[in-house]
């Protein structure tokens, strides 16, 4: 639940248990991002040998900053990770958080909240341009059909998630079926290549 909430938000709790809370705060501009991980020690004893490592994701370049090796009782430390998007990808990288705590050596493996939509920018196009582009994807698109919890979805809810959280432009009046929402965005990449997503 935390990961899906962080897909449309840029701050929140990534993980929490009785010993540690890991929060995240992110900001993005075009193909670049800055992600800060906050490690809070909830225990009465220090966490020692604290370290992070990140799984490879060829489309993303991660540059992690330093992280203190010890987090005192009821204290917090942070680590800043600079991110650059070089292309499309499916699965975000994971972070392995290791530390020695009250129960001994501990490892947590968590997905980073970096879906490709974090690098989206909204693209406003006319209905004719949208459908011409859509027809060009014939046989190359991926579709997912799912049941909604509320039918129909309230337009402000969809606009908030698509435009505010996912970086898509909401194209009103493009589809004559008012039950359909049409959105368009561009995946910003380091090399500037067009990564339009409809």
C-alpha cells in the first residue's frame, strides 16, 4: 500500500516496523530526480553498521550520497540519492538496508518508489493528433483492464491522480465516450528521445 501511494505522491513512509522507520521525500524535473531516504531509529539502542546498496536498473543512473554508519536511539539520519532516467523501464530498483540492531544483523529489501511516471511531463495535444498517434501504436500497445471500486470515477479524482501524481495531461473532449479518460505524457530521458505515453 505504501509503494502504490508513493507512485502518486513524493513523500511518505516506505517501511516501518518496531525498530526502524524509513521515509522518503522526492523531487523531479525532466529526466532528473532527487530522492532522500530518512532512517529513523525507534529502538532504545543504537543501530550500527548501517548501510545501503541498490540493485541495478540499466535505465536509471543512481548516485547515492553518504550515510552515517550509526543511528543513535530515537535519532534519524538521511541519505540523498541523485537519479537520472536514460530510458523506459518496467521495474524500479530496490534498496537493501543493512544494520545491526536489537535483534542482531538485519537486512531489509525494499523497492524504491521510482515508477517511470516520476519522469513524465504532461503533453497537451488535439484529439486528431492523439488518435493519429494511437493508431500508429496498433499491435504495439499494452492494455490492462481492471474493475474500479467506484463507478464512475469522479473527474476531479482522476485529474488529481493523472495530472498531479502521474505527470499526464488530461485531454478533455477527445473521446466522445465520457466514461473514458484520455491522458498523454512524455517520458523525459537523459538523451532527450521521445518517450510519449498515451
